[in-house]
C-alpha cells in the first residue's frame, strides 16, 4: 500500500490480528477485510485496542491514539495539557468515530452507488436489506457482498452509521434528542441512545453537552436521554 495509515496490513500479514478487532483508514477498510477475512475490521473506529495490539485509522487518528495512551498512563490532566500544546481536541467531536458530519464513501458507479444515494436522500425511509436490494436491482446476498467489498461493512451497519452521523449533526445544531432521533431515521429516543452508547460510549445528551459549540438549552423534546 502506497498510502499512509495502513500499518494494520503489516500486522494482519504476520497473522497477529487473526480473530482480533482492528481498524485502518476508511478508504482501505474494504481491502483489509477482503485480504484478511479473519480480522474483525471496524471501518468507522478511530483506534482499536485488542489485546496487546492497537491500530489506528490515520495520521490524525494516531494523535488521538497517542493522547488516549497518555491519559491511560498519566491521567486526564496530563493528556489535556499535551492536547493544548498540540492545539487539538483531547477527544475529537464525534466521539470515537473517524467519520464526522457525513460518512465518506468512495463507491463506483452502479448498484451500490444507487443505494448510497437513496439512503442519503431519505434516511428516514425503510432501508432494510430487501428494500435496498430492490433499489440496487440485485439480490440481497449480492448487495451484501458489494458493501463488504467496497465499504468493508454490512448494509445495516452502514445505514446505522449514516443515521448516527446525521443525529450528531442535528444535536450539535441545537435539536432536542427526540427531534434528532426522528429526523435521522432512528424513530425513538431509546433507539438513538442505544446506538450512541454502542458507537460513541456516551448518550446523546452527554454528546451534545460536551461538543456543542453554542449554548443550546434543553427543549421539551430533549430530555430523558
């Protein structure tokens, strides 16, 4: 690989990541998953620790990883001081995802591109595997293979990631939790909360409190999560 951010390929090539979780730059996640099927690739993670091995998603993600290790060894105060010296976030907006604002995609023209555009155009629609396969005009199994090959993930996980990033954006713009859940396609506060905890390790309310750039007050629809 001529690009940076692909050190996970070296570890995987040596067999050290077999059966382990790992990440790499999102552009190469599909290639890592295809070449080393025994590796549990997490294409959206900034960095992943599994046992004694830690992989990160890129140059800036390497800084995130370094700060996390400093905090683990020396505490949050020291890590915060290092972050201030570097003029970077101690924890970047968006939690522990390398995708911010919108999920970046690099897909070729064809069935997968049609699905990506359909989900982006209306994230609140029903985007289960059969309905997406109909949009793509391919079988559900073939669509799953396309997602795995080009995006390194499953259709359901990708849709969830798109909706999560939209919900993050709505929260940062001042939406209440209920509104963000509805507008992003999750439907309910509880569903949004579970997804936030699973991906980001925090609730929607905690995320907005930590990362919102304006002082937005809790509205009537923003309580309870």
